[in-house]
C-alpha cells in the first residue's frame, strides 16, 4: 500500500516538474506605428519614388497600376521574422519544441492624390509563417515535425517607416 502511494507521489511530482518546464506558443505583440502619411509631393513624383524604392530594395513587384493607385509586391519568403515582423515565441517543453519558419510577406502601397502637390500614402504589410511542432524520437535522437500551422505575424512598423521616410525626403 505504501509502495503504491509512494510511486503515485513520484509520478505526480515528475509530471508537475516536466510540465512546469513547458512554455506554450506565445502570439506576437501588436505594434503601434504610422501606416499612412500625406507627402508634400505630386502623385507622379511619389509613384516614381516608390518604384525606385522597390527596385533598389530588390523587392519584386507583382502589380503596379497607376489607374487603381496600387503597387503590390510579390510574396517573398525568408527564414525568420527578424526586424520586419513579430511571429510570436514558438514554445518548447520536454521532448518537443516549436519552431517558426518560412516567414513570408507582401506589401501593398495605396496612393491617393489630394491635390497637385500632396499625395496620401498608405502602406499595408501582410506577414505569415509556419509554426512547426517538432517532437523528439528518444530512440533515434532525431526531431520530426508532428504539426505545421500557418500563423499570422504582426508588422513591427520597420518597413512602413522606411517607405514613409524615404518618400518624405
């Protein structure tokens, strides 16, 4: 009887210890930043500057339609979120770990002509990534993906700020 109680107590303590070391996925923070600005330049000048920005930054353009006032980048993939966006904290625990990979983004720039010398610019950034859940096979000591989920990431405002500052020079 005492042996069963002792074994049960040890199992409970081990489970509590191991679960106390686990950290679940933590969603990204929400950032407040300027997404829209009125620029004291003509519509045509702002349009030319935006094309220059995309070309110099090596951002491929998917759509540029001056009549609909939109410049849209192609979706780009890169390894981790870095300074452009926040995809959250992946989480980990005993025998498993989360990993955020394959961050992708695209940007939409919307222009509105206010008058001959002023243009409103709105920058819309879209980011997402894969949140992979990996588990360890303790026999082989290899990690394998058990679940992959697409998650939305939040912009940090870095890209938006770079464009708006570039246009305001």
